[in-house]
C-alpha cells in the first residue's frame, strides 16, 4: 500500500470516551457508515435505509458502550473499526 498525504481535520484523544449519543450524532451526519468488526464488514446507506438508533449503536459501540476505534470520517462516509481492505478502498 502506498503512503498518501491525508489532511486530518480533527483528532480526538482516545482517552476522551465517546458514547452512544456521540456515535449517533456522527452517524446521522454521514451518508454512509462502514463498520468493521474483525473480518465482518457492514455497510449501511444511512440516507436510504434510515437505520434505527439501536442498529447504529450496535455497529459503532464496543462492549464498554464507548465508540469503537478507529473512527474516521472520509467525506460523507464514516468508517468505524479497522479492516485493511476497507481502509485501502476508502483512503486510496
């Protein structure tokens, strides 16, 4: 994978715990949500399907109730969790 210059607009320290309301707010601002848990990747078109809060929270929160990391916003897409292929596809 080639190194690319990516402009970082905002960085939030991992010690700042982001919970359910933070996650739902981020999801509602996105058009697409791609959540990776291990090898499982779930993509949701937030504008077409209008998922409910519980569905979004299940994709975005870990077992402690905090936002899973990494969480990256790329344009109108929100990436939650890490998957090599997803990051390569979305970040180029």
